[in-house]
C-alpha cells in the first residue's frame, strides 16, 4: 500500500518583542520622578506643588511618544534602554527644579530657571530619538560614512578653539540668538562611528604582534600609528581647549574599542601609559589644568582661593552630610556649591538629599544602561554593529566615571556633565541620540531571522508503507 504525504516547511518561531514589558517599565519610570517631584514640593512648601500634574503629564507624554516610535520602527529592540533613559531624564528634571527653588539662586541677579528649558530640550531629545529610529533603517548604513564622520568630528572638536573660553575651558560655541552648544557631546557619537568603521577594516593588522615581553604582546611599530595619532589629537584638545573631560573621553573610547577589536591587552597598557604621560606633561605647563590638579589633591587647602577647590570641598561636604539615607529631597544645601550645582555637580545633590543609597541607585541605573549596550554588542551579528555598540556604551561609561570621579574627589574635575541628569541641552540631545542608535542596533540583533524559502523538491515526499 502506498501513502503519499505532503510535507511543508515550518517557519521560524516568532520571537517575543517585549514591547509590553517596556511599556510597564516606562510607567514605573514615570511614577518615580513624579513621586520625587511631590516630595520636593512637600519639603519646600508643605503642600502639593501646583505643577505636579503638568510635569507628570509632560514626562508621560514624552515617554509615550518614544515608546510608540520604538513599537513601530524597532519592535524587537532591548526593552530596558528606553525606560532607564526616561527614569534618568525624569529624575534630572526634578533635581534641576529643586535647585531652581533655592532662595540663594533666586536672589542672584543672573538667576534664570533651568528646569523649563531642560524640559524643552528633553522634548527635542525625544524627537531626535524618534528621528533616529525613523531615518536610520539599518545601522550598517553608517559604515559608508566612516571617513566623513572623521572629518565632521574633527571639525566639531576644533570649532571651540575659535570662541572665548568659559570658566577656563573652551568647550562651547556660541550661536547668536540661540545660545551655546557643546559640540564635544555630539562628537563622541560621530567619533564612535569612525572608529568602528576604521577598526573593522584594520583589526587584523592591528592584532598582529611582533614579540612578547613580560606576558604582553607588543604591537609592531608601524601599527602604533593609529593610537599615536589619536593620542596626539587628545593632547591638542587638552592644550588648546584645556578640556580634560573630552580628551579623556576621546582617547579612552578609542583604547576600549581597539582592545575589543584586537583582543590584545597590550593596547590597554599602552593606552594607560600614554594617557598618564600626556596628562602629566600638559599639567606641568597649563595653568587651568594645574589648578584642577591642585584642587583635587587638597581641596580644603585652596578653599576660598581657587574656585575649583571651593566647589570640590563643598561637594565633599554635601556627600558627607547626606550620610547613608540622605537628608531628604528638598532639604539639602547643595546650592551652596554655586553656579555649577545643577550641571557639573548635580550628583552632589543626589549624595546629600538621597544619601549613599541614592547615589548607588543612580550609578546602578547608569551601569544597567552600559550593560544593556554591551549585551547589544554581543548579540549584534555584524562586526561594525558590535564595535559601534561597544564604542557608544564605553563612551557613556567613561563620561559617567569621569564626572562622578571628579565630583567625589577621585580624579580631577573634567567639566563634563552627568548624562540625562545634569542641566545642559547639548548633553541631553546627544545622549537621546546615543540611546536611539543603541536601540536600532539591538532591534537588528534581536530580530528573528526570516524563515527559509521552501524547496520545490521537498514539497512532495512519498512515504511507502507496506
């Protein structure tokens, strides 16, 4: 007896998109800042703040728009990146508004509320985030612009040299009728694109070793060229712009990406040595860098004499007075730090009013953003996407480290701002764009592969049974 059985090709199982998980986490990420806003109002005025509903609606609206953009244009993206960024942005708005309510700030002739402006920049940042998802259909398109991105990033880094310095550093450019822009925040993304494209092509040559010394593979002399060029550019930035933060970020990101591309520990060692040599060399003759190093070594010795020393000393006192659980939102005195309390030193407000527990929670959120970025790099199927995700995550991590380290007195002040948390339009715009690119890479990495087309020869199989 002969039985003919039709067999069909079974399609790939649909992977969960996790968008509903993201929506639930977003609701949680909105409720926490609204609750913090309520706490600040009760602490300062003893009543529910009048703008709480407006603030809550605004943050929820921005989160909803971002979520709809992800659901429509990146349905398989990582479900944690957007809620984490929303939570940090929302908490930053609360802290900035809390400092705006300070009587010391309001008594100054130059006082201008920063919370409203920060909310506006956050809205523009979310719009930029959505634009990245809509316009960037595939992150691999960026590889075509490897050398163009190099030129653009160098222009962005050089431009501030032609504008007057602010508080000793030339890191801003002034646009009449608009205000100031910090191009280094955008340059970190464009530089990551260049490094990813360059290292993807050159990684095999850079991974070759000529000899082994003390357990390390030493690169060949001609392969040291790229790291020497990047080192020289970072030193020039430090000399002509006295911008320690951008210099560390620029060079550190390149070394991290170089290590990931080549898997050679020797590049890390060379990078650390060259960074130390360059920093010590510049600090020996540049007065602005010398002041920051002096303030770092003994902030209380220069109290009342050097502005940086006084700021670090007040920041350390804020952390000390916060203790383990903090004084409570709205009940601290971090406004004594002065003009940079809501930007460079925003973490000091967290340390005083939320205590060690609050600082650790905020750093954990930053750590989760970096972890999800590295997980995205591991999941990416193409080398360019892997390097780009690692570069963006590394830049984010280095920026958090240098800012937190400077405020806590672990390293000299750098003049950079905490991503999403601190006041600054350039920072919030650039970091929303960074999150958008990571989400695009994660969507491509987590998207299920299409089911193979059925073979005409396999459509009909005869099974003969006796």
